[in-house]
């Protein structure tokens, strides 16, 4: 949550900060602000509630050129969306922006007698005043001392009035990346803000201080010893983070899914089998465990639900899926014979990171499925399987979900092979069918106009229900989440056989029900459940295979996917569910890419 950018160098810092905040706005869009260090060392702050476009408008009268500054786009945690709560905050000689939560800010307010100084309701301003209170002229020394007072998570980016042209930062959990280029020194919450200027960067290690000047970037540990950062290379270009003619990032990213699947699968396909040699994941990790525990949040958790429905019957070992925010508090049955699979697009999801650290304490082997190279979860897990979705800008996840599924399917296939649940021929057949899912997704993308037409009924209703059985139920969970988060239609997913145990009381005339029936062994059962809601007046949208035999009248609208293996229907079904949510949001004239109250990377608990 929240986006941070800092810059110092020969270029116009105002322009760089505003462009960077536009790239980071998916991280929070309640308010935004910049602080500019002017030529006379005066700090000029421009802040606005609402989106970055409001801030840009407010910056038009800034004619002076600044070569150093920092910026912030906010997702509100402490305090409402007001000018006073908008970052940056100035406390004496300190100017600060913050991503994260300071848990002990009330105690710090008392300890440092700040009650009369605070102008906002934020924990961030408290941190700024504490830093100013302990600052004695050496920024690095003061920042190192500040860490000892704080409890919580944070990325701070700071300037000091008596150190013009310098920008400082430190992080604990919340992400930061930094880079030095001929155009100056940069740091940001996400690579998307750095890509126009460099392809080389480093992830700021936790509890390390970064000092940016126009000619270098320095890294210090908390003992004030200078450290050598580990440089990484970006493996995608700026065009990947642009709309490229699409009206919204979400639609563009739906279209990018087939290519993202190829990029994730094909480099790991060796002689027809999944191979993780280059990922340095040994077969013994997949072979020796006697249970699997999948931990994730939101869409990533739904990918885990689909993986569980695939893995448990095939591998014949227990597979548990836990919501990461609950994992730490349920005393999970995890030990040194457990493989814990951690799923996170950003690799910085704080609840998921905390759950992984707990699993490691229990002695479990941890394997992360992550999209962002060098992220905290990727670095701290025992093994990492990178997905190759490229940057995903829309808050509602699409291609990240698909490649997570592809990675999990490959893990399942490899496990089945090395554990003798599959012969070589069976594993090769599995991978062939997984590849068949790619053209099936392309075929469904081509049906987007059909989906656009069918949502007219959906957007007129306040509620919708998604039903399915087995794997189809796992798909339904993600469909309901997509519709909720970007169209604001209340949507729930239910195992189809569970409807009659209470939920069917909510089915009334013309209530939309999206029914998924792609699994042959429960197909007739699901059709019977569809008849039950249809008999109560539901408006049924049925998603099934082309060869499915469905009597006339079972559904009001039927969308057929290509005839692919039952285990792999999630991929084309995902496209349809994403398009339903997308066109519902468009039909209601909502902000598709930046839905209210949400942010892309959840780095606060």
C-alpha cells in the first residue's frame, strides 16, 4: 500500500516525481503529494487529496526548477482522506513519506511529548517528529537510531533541510528499490517508476539505510557500515507497463495471459516434462514431504484452492490451503516433513511473508511462487519459482493469477512424476494438455464482445452468485472476487450442492447465477443444482464445454469453452470470469483499474 518515489540529480525533479507517482498510483490513490528541495534549500510541498491528476494540476504554477525531491501516493490507514493527512509530512528539519504502519505511534506521541505538534492523524507524522527529535546533524546516524524506537512495518523516504540535494531511505518489510544512473539517483516502491531511466537496480535490504546524492547511491547497515548492494537486471521493458492502445490496463493484461503462460511454462519444459533444474528446486523437496500447505491471500489464495483440488486426489497426500492472515493464529500442523507453498504476485504481501517466516520456524521447506524478482518473499524462501507475467498494473489480478496456476500445475506434475504417481508418459500427457490451455484462452479472449453483451442484466442487480463443484467451485471463488472488487456488485461463490442448505433462500426472480460446469464426473449433479435455482426464477449464465449436452431452458445464456481436459478448464474459464467483471465495471462507468478502497500491493496488516 502507498507508493514512494525519491530522486536527486541533474533533471527536473518535479517532472520525474509526478511521472513516477503516475506509475505507482495503483498502490494507493486516496491522495498524493511531493516535496521539492529548491535552490535556496527551501522545501516546497504540494499536496492534494484524490488522484495524482489532481496533484499534477496543482503543480502547474511551480515554475522554479528543483533537482531533488520525494513523492507519495497514499492508501489511507491512519486518518481519513484529508489534506492534513496527505504525505509528505514535515517535522522541523525532517521531510518524510511513509508506506506501512507504526504500531506504537500512540506511545511515541506520549514519550516524545508530541501532542501539541501534530497536524495530522497519521502515524507517519509521529515518526517524522521522533526523527527530528533525535536528529543531531548526521542523517544516517539519526535514522539508525530511529529504528530502535519503532514497532511495525515501514518504508521511509526522507530529506533533511540542512542536507540539500540528498535523499535518504530505510525499510522494514515494506518494499523499496534503488538505482544510480547517469540521469541521477532514484528510489521507489516499485520498478515501474524506475524503468524509464534504468534496467539495473537493487532491492533495498531490510534494516539498511540508503543515501542518494546526484552522483552516487550508498547503502549502510544499522552499525553505519557501508555495504555493497546486489545489482539486479529488469527482464521486461517500459511498454509492458503501458496501456498500448487498450482503454484499461485490466483489458490489456487479460489479453497478455496466453503469452505470459508461454513465458512461465516453456523455459521449464524439458523433453516434455516440467524441469526445475534452472530454478534450483531439487526433486527431493517435492518427493520427501508428507503434506503440502499452501498459504496466500486473495486471488493468490484462490489459485491455491484450484491447486489443492488438483493435487490432493493425484498425489494422495493432505493439501491444506490457508489464508495467510489467519495462518499465524491457528497453530498450523506444520513440521519438517511439510512443503509450504507461498503464493504472492508482489513477493511483498506482509501477511504472506509473516506466514512464511512462521513456517520456516516450524522447520518446513518453503517454496514461493512469485512474480517480482528479488522481492522479500523470494529472497527469504528456501526455493523460489518465478512466474513471468511481467508488470501487472490493474489492481484486479488477471495474468498473475493465470501464471500462478500454471506454476502450481507444473509443480503438481513434477511431484506426481518423482513420487511415482505418474509414469513418464502420463506426465508428458499432462504437460501437453496444459499447453492446450493456451489456445483455449486465446479463443475465449476472442469472445469478449459476446461477454460484453451479456452483462447488461448483471449490472442492474445488486447481487450475484457463482456456483460449481470440485475444481469448478475453486474457479467460482475467483470469479466472485473479481466481480466484487471492480463492479461493486455483491457476489458470493458456493459449492453448488451446498445451495439447498440455506443459500437458496436468497435466490429470487432474475437474480444472476453464474454456473460453471466443466467437470465430467459431477456434470449431471451441477446441472441438477442449476435447475434448482432456475426453478426459483434465477437468471442463469452457464459456462461449460462445447461438447456438453445441455437441454434447452437449463440456462438463459450459455458460453462454451473449447473441449480441453477437465483439469485445465480453469484457464479459459478464468478469461470469461475476468471479462464478465471487466465489462460489468465498464457498464457501470466505474474506475476499472483503480477500484475504491483497494491497492495492488498489500504491505500492511
